[in-house]
C-alpha cells in the first residue's frame, strides 16, 4: 500500500512504505558519512595549517616545558646525544622503499630527555643486519626541528614495543612514549623532535604534513552527499508510475 497517491501529469506518485523507509535510512547514512568526512577535512586543514606555521623561525627551548608549545612548533634545543641507546622505528617507508626511522635520545642540560627523529634509513635486506646508525661523541650539540607525535600505525600494521633484552639499538614498531621511557629507564618529554632537513647527524628527512590532503576529505564528503541526493531522485522516479488508460466498458 502506498504512503500517498496523487496524480502528477500523466503519472501517479505513489511511493511504497518499504522503498521509502529504505531510502530514508540510506540517505541518513550517506549524509552522516558526508558530515564525518567534512569534519575530518576541517581537522586535517587545521593540522596542515599548523604544519605550515612550523616553518617559521625557530624559538629556543631554554628551561620552558615542551608542553607549552603546540604541535609542529619549530624549536632550537641544546644537549648531548645518548649514542648508546637508540631506537629504530620499523615499518617506515620512503619513496616506496622499506626502512626505519632513527630515534635518538637527547639529554638536555636540566636532565630532561627529548627523543629526536634523525630521519629515515633504508632496510639492509636482512632483519639480522641492522643499518649502521653510529653517532660520534658526547659533546654538547644544538639541534633544530619540529615538535611532533610518534608515528601511529594503520589498522594493518602491527605494534611491537622495544625488546626487553640488552641489545641496542632496539627495533620497535609504533611504540608509545611510555614504552620508550621504560626501555631507557628514564622519563621522556611528551613530544619528539623531527630534526631539520638541513641539520647534520641524520638521514633522509622529508617531513610531510600528516594524513590525506584536506581537499581529499572534502571531496569525499561531497561524494557522500551526492549519493544521498541521487538516491532521493531515484526514489522519486521509481515512485512515479505511468497511469494506465482506463478502457471503456
């Protein structure tokens, strides 16, 4: 039985309950997916804007807390490398090639420990043969870079904290700051520092803003909303049936 029934030109608009309810459910789902993608685009745009602002002139850290700085802020910090305790972040690729990112602790003059991402190094071809990431000396250094979070893996990539053995450097896949602090037996700062591409003592450092471009999310949102509108049009067309002419008795 149709919800309503009335003539429209040579047709009769008489949508069924089943088709109408199914159309409403799908349209609501498509609309919510569009809103979700749009919100993701707004959030991603804010991150990309912050990344762009991070290219400004660096500011010295001094004795200030790193928690006072926003993500991607570019800073200058002095300290000494902990060359004996380094991490290799696994499952990191560059230009389609597998490899690691080298994470080296920097001991600040006041005793704090800041983890510094010195860049990407290629996979050697064997898990038993790690790349040489030797860093010379314990002399004070001054480094410049952006503050950022540790890399976060996708759903298909596994998590593996640093091994509890005494072998260094330790290979780890998408660890938490807490896991790295346990391995170092020392608290670490809430941000890591991505070493500037022009800085020495590092490897490939082609830092990019996180995630997909904001326009990609916005385009996905428009597509989902377009699906909702298209479905309404299809519902309207299928609900308008051509009226059969009445034969004379």
